[in-house]
DNA sequence: TTGAAAGCGCTACCAT
DNA sequence: ATGGTAGCGCTTTCAA
C-alpha cells in the first residue's frame, strides 16, 4: 500500500508541473509568500525571497499561465486575424508583431479569416473566449460589422486595425495611406512616359478603393482621360492578376503601363505580358505594391511601392501594448507609414531616376 | 446607495463577460446544471437544457477558456515553433496547420526561433507554461537538446517534428525525405545533360545534410566525380544564395548545373548567373527545393522539388491531434511525403520531359 | 514580514 | 435529473 502511494507520488512528480504549492511545502512557507517572492513584491524578506527563488530554479518552476489568467484577467495573449498567411505581406507583418510582443511575454495567436467576413467574425469571437488582452485585425470586411465592433468596445478589448482601415469606424489603425500608394505608383508611370495607364484593382476593400482613388487622381491631374475599360479586377493573387492582364492586352490600344493592386497580382501580370510577346518595360511598364521579399527576383524585377510591412507589424504591436497598458482609454490613433517608391526593371524606362537602383546591383 | 449599486451592476453587465453563474441565477438552477447542459451531457432534462441554451444565446455566452483550461488541464492551444515565418515554406505549412486545427477548436500560437537553438528552447519553455496541448516544431537544432526533449517526454506533452527531423531522436515526424529531394533534383540535372553539377548547400541541419547526401549519391551512381569545390554554403536566403553562386562561377570550369538548397537560395543564384551574362538553362541549369508559391514567377521560372508544404502542415496537425487524443502513448510515427519534381524553364534543356509543364501555360 | 481566506470560472465526483 | 462540494493554480485583500 505504501508502495503504491510512493509510486503514485513518484508518477505525480514526474508528470505534473511543479506548482507554487510544491515550493511552499518544501520551504515551510505559505503559497502566498511564494507568490509574492516570485513576483518580486517588496513585502518579503530578502532571505525568504532568495530561498524561494533558489528552490524554484531547482524545481524548474514555471507559472501556470491559465491560472494566472484566471486570477488576473490578463492572458498575455493577443490575437492577430489575417486573411491568409500565405500572402507574404501578412507573414511579414506577423513577423514584426511577434518581434515586439515576444520579449514582453506575450503569445500571438494567428487566426485566418480566408478573406471571409463571416469567418473573421467567428474567429474573433473565439479569440475573445480565450480572454485575449488585445486584437490585431487585418479585416476582410468592406464595412465594419456593427455588432462585432460594438461588442469589442463594450468589453473594452483593445484592438488595432492593421493595413486595412474600416470606413466609418473611428479606431486605432496602422497602415499606409492607400491613396498615396496609388498616387506614387501612377505618378511614376506617368513620369516614365506611359500614356495609357491601366489599373488592375484589388478587392472591394478600403485598400483596393484607396489605391484606385489615387490612380484616378493622378490621371486627372495630368489631364489624362480615365477610362473604365482600363480598370479591371484582379483580386489579389498572381493567377487572377494574370487573367486580368490578358484582358487588358486585348484592348485597342492596349495599355503601355499598368499599376497592379499588389506584387502578387503584378507577378501574374508580368507573365501575361511576356507570354503575349511584349517587352517590359518598353511596351508595358509594370508596378506593384507591397515590396514583398521576393519582388526583386521576379520574372522581371518588379517596381513597387514599399509598405514597410515588418514595420507595420512592429508599430501595430507597440500601439496595442500601449492601449492594453493604458489606465483610461486614449483617443484612437492612426499611424500612417509613408509609402516609398522602389524602382526596378519592370518600369525603368528612363535612366537617372532618383530612386532607381543602379543596374547590376542585386539587393 | 441603491442607485450606486445599480450603476455598478449595470457597469458590470456592460464590462464583464457573462458567465455560467449569470445563466444559473436567471434560470434558478445550479451552475453545475448549466455546465452540463452546455456540454450536452445526457443527465439533463431536455427542457432544462433548452432553457439553458436559449438563455446562453440571449446573453451571448462564451465559455472562459482560461477557466476551462485550469479545470480540465486541456487548453486547446497548440504551439508551433518556426525559424521564421518570412520563409514562405513555413508560412505555407502554418496555413495547413491552422486549416486542420481551427475547426477542432484549437488555437495555434506561433513562436519564432530565428534559427537560434537557444531561443527555440526558451520559446518552448514559454509555451509549456501556457499549458499547450501539443507542440509542432520545425527545429533549429542540429542535434536534439537532451534536457528539452527529456522534459517534453516527462511531462507527456505530445510533439511532432515538422520538416526538420532530429538525428538520434525517435519521435513523431512529418516531412519529406531530404535525401530523396537531393536525389530527384540531381538526377534531373544529370538527365538534362549537366556534367558539372554544383550544390549550394543549406545550413548544418538534417535538411541540409540530407539533400547533400542525396546529391552525392547520384553523382556517384553516375560515375561523376564529387568535388568539394562544387559544394558551397548558401545558408537559406536569396542573398546568401546569390553570393554562393558568384563563388561557383569563379571556378574553372564553372558548373553547368546547380542544385540549390531551397527556392530562395535558387532565386539568388538565378540573379548571379544572369548578372554574369550566362544563359539559364543553357549555360547553367538551376533547380531549387520547396516549390514555394512564387517559384513559378521568378526571374526565370524555377524548376524545383515540391514538398507539399500545406500538406505537411495538415498531416502534422492531424498526427498531433491523434497523439493528444490517444489514451496511451502510441509508437512514434514518421510520415514521409514523397518529393515531386517540378520542371520549369530554369532547367528544361530537353523537351519532352514527362514532368514538364507545356510551354506557355502559366500555372 | 507573513499568511488565512476568498475568489477567478469552470469541471469532476458523488450524493440526493 | 439535479446540485453541493471540492478542486484546478494563481492573486488579492486584509488581518496578524
């Protein structure tokens, strides 16, 4: 019988994590004392604290975060809702987020919305059940789901919109002004001598709409006529970008420059142009957006608008932590990172362009 | 005074999530009854269950997962340790993982090791404190840290190694046989008529070592001499791949074919070859590994060995769930996904190659 | 400086 | 079919 018990205890010791109770028992102090010592509270004698710390180290003690969460209402988990991690832009943001959050003791749970507002909502609900301390959202919604955001406000769950703002929602946001992206890209094509500039537009989200708006604005400013025919929908992937470009090339006259919603779309467009036997950038100049990590090694090295993806993640994480730590809810902050033109071969018709990378240098 | 209390209650209702206690109070039943009803236990009358369910829906009740975790010792969180999510291969795996786990109610916490075994260890410890149910590890260790894996075994935390096996560790694993990748790639280059085949090898990890071994084996089988000069270290990124290729091109004679550790390395190598004024594949044929999503739109569409990244993630997730649900610890399982040759322009010298994609078709 | 008691929200066990 | 009690491992409050 005693044998059995000792076996059980042994098994127990082997299987279960050591808890404060173990340390307390070993040291003949109370659990409270252990708790305080471990958290460096000052109403513990130096001697006791050291004994606790030593024993904790010996037993390789790690706090049970579920228990801590329950007791403190603070989980040190933040949720990050992305459309799809296979879109490199979001993977890059996610890296920036983790970089900043991990050292602070946070864990990041990534949830995929698959570009579906309904799934997004469910995933957010699921995250809330997890008692997350805050939320980062790259939303798939074209306009904010009132219920959802109401409930976030009500529960005082801090959240930051990332990359994709939501029209009419006064909230914390980190991203790049999409209109600026559209302007910078289109302006560049004009400067390179393009006269029939097409746009492969993205999804019906603020990002797509903003870039389109910037594109139209620049055309107008240059007295170039806007033609709806020159704007086609390319969604956000290389395949759809490829199809969209094929359509554009059927036009008469075909465009001599095209601004693509993002780099993936542009990658597909490049292929379509080459397959049609046209030259890039001489016949058609191409520019994308995002400057994802592989954009310089594409079929033709791609000009693009850099969006500082990793930085977006870092800034969003920093802001979220500020919100979480704030005693009183601060006014919503909008952090806009300036878009930056990156000129590569796909659009470089004239030399001496200031932002151009010298030929032959592989970055 | 009564006013104050009502305010407080109101505030409470607004701020705090509804708990089982609220439902129980409203319905004049016990918390236990609510708990059972919500979990569909059968010792609850149909009528009561319905009342509970209805009220729960009205109050938009969501269980507190931290409390549930504490009570059941089951967190429905799994950890996924990756070197870097910016490596598309891991982002793709991660997608496969989430796809399978989200519908089962799991959350996935992604932790970055940054290719540093020490950080990896710390991150795993941190995850264990989180009471994760299981662990997926794409390890940065060249050999298993005894302490770490001992402690995983001791605590009975199920884990699955992903992509990167660990030598001498008999554990669950999902990946592609690296030697097979090396063989398939090298064999293909031989078949395309390459006679001086170089290898830009990866990090000193099982993946790098296995691919190298496969490469050497094929050379031997074809009676081609192995020369250490033709094997250079390219780590795992496009930049290092670029530098490595430049070194190879300085050799006399330079290689006429090169098998690169992965697609990113190959992307850099492609650039180096073109910058040197050589033609691909005529002067130098190139093949990578992974078949990441952008490999077909690279500088030259890249031949590669497909590793079914998303599938790896799915299989790993499925296996992990099986381990978590198992009553008794099953024998370690090794799931090997067959590598698949994907021929594209970067290596297609001869036509009629069976695996070749017809010219002009953009996939 | 220390610790007893209560509680976080849930589940398991065992009566009734 | 229902529920009281006792935890899960931690923190908070307050008394000693």
